[in-house]
C-alpha cells in the first residue's frame, strides 16, 4: 500500500526525530566502524573504475568533436553575435545530453516496472543491480566526472561556477557511493527530478542567442525564450524544492531506516543530499533575481553571467583563497577564481 506523500512539516518533524534517534543509537560510530562497513558492504571492481575514467574521457572527446563539427558551424551559419557564438556550443552540448538522459530516466520510472516515483520508499526494497539502473549510473557518473573538468576548463565562467564545481563533486560522490552500496535506485529518482531544469535552461539560453542572430530580430525565438524562462522557474521549485525533499529526502531519512535498519553510511548519504538541497535553494535565489528583472521589463538573460566579460573583481568567496586569473575560452578572456 502506497504511503501518502508527506508535507514539509512531516519531513522536518519525522526526519529530525529519526536522525536524532539514529545518532543516539550509534554509540560505536567512528572511523573504525566506517572502515569496516565500507569493506563489508561496498562492491566495485577495478574494471568498473577503469570504465568510469574511459567514459569520462570519451564524453570530453565527444563534446569537442560535436563542437568543432556541428555546433560552431551552426553558430556561424546562424550568424550569431560573437559573444553568443562563443557560449552557444556549451548550451547545445548540455541540451543534447540532458534531453537524452532525462528521457531515459523518464522511461525507467514511468514505462517499466520501477515504482520509485509513485512509491519512493520502494527504492530501498531491493539492492540488486538491474541493467537499466547500471547503465544510467555509469553514464551519469562518467558525465559528471567530465563535467568537473569541463566547468573549470571548457565552460564560460559564471558567478556560480565555483558552486557548480562543488555540485558536480557531490553528485559524483552520490552516484559512486550509491552504486558501490547498491542504492542506485534512489539515484535514478534524484537524476530525474534535476535534469528537466537543465533541459529548460539550455533551451532558453539557445533561444536567447537565436533571437538576435544576423543583426535581425526573431519574434519566435523571443517568445520561446520567455516561455522557457517561465517554465524553468516553475519546474525548478516544483521538482527540486517540492518533490525532491518530500520524495527523496523523506525516503532516505525516514523510510530507509524502516526498510534497512542497519543501512550503511546513513548520515553520509543524507548529508550529501541535504547539501544538494541547499545548493538548489542557492540557485533558486538567482531565479528570484531573474524574475525581478523580468517584472521590471529588463532583458531576459542568464543572471549568473558577468555583465563584463573582462571583469577583474573577484565575486566569489574563493577569491579570498587565491587571486583571479585570466582564462581564455572560445576566444574570450574570462576571469577564473579557482
């Protein structure tokens, strides 16, 4: 029998009660227990590790190949402005990947025997590897391995790029450990709830680039960019700030203990998922700023972009640790803060 979907109050009260109870019962928690738990429960082979690095390298090469053979020629054919032509390959690449990956996760959740979306606690009913889940985990894990490199060395540097690097590291840790401990089922649900926003974001940015191509103005792309912006704002809250905490976090904090009383690394996994939620809230603040700009009838644009490509001031806390350094990407000089 399916459990009714909890509310925010249920999540806070029940999750805090279960977490505090688990902490009190964990009288022997420590490095030694963690080491023993890791050795007893984690299963990952050298072949799987090698496959991860090979696929991460392959993603990088596929992106470079598509950029040179398809995306850059398209930008030239569309006669995009130089600053838009420089950023267009990044958005096109991400749109292609996230559209394919989200479509496949949608297929798994709604057109197969998986009931994870309708019944989130069922992610813990079985620890067996299934072909579809393994494929998704390998593809996503290697992609986020590639994305860490790409964010630093290939993508345009933005105000939230440092946070994006942290996001990719946390996501990669979640994917890797969930695969090793056979809790990949919850990963499918997490990826489904997050990827739809990336599709809408990159679709909107592409239409922003296209609406003023060739020195002209194209109404259709302008309308599509506005529709994409509205859809992106709504689904960000609905998927990442409503469904994600109430479906995923409730299942991992409360239902996991009920299904697997001695679940390994309970606090570790939930800490990473909570960090992911906090970053979703952080990015939602950018969306609020964006909505305010739209209400003031300003130009629809990515508010994470720097106003000046040659900005010399460091706008992230990482600048306190190291000075800004120039980075040239697609012919444009940018300040990087790593």
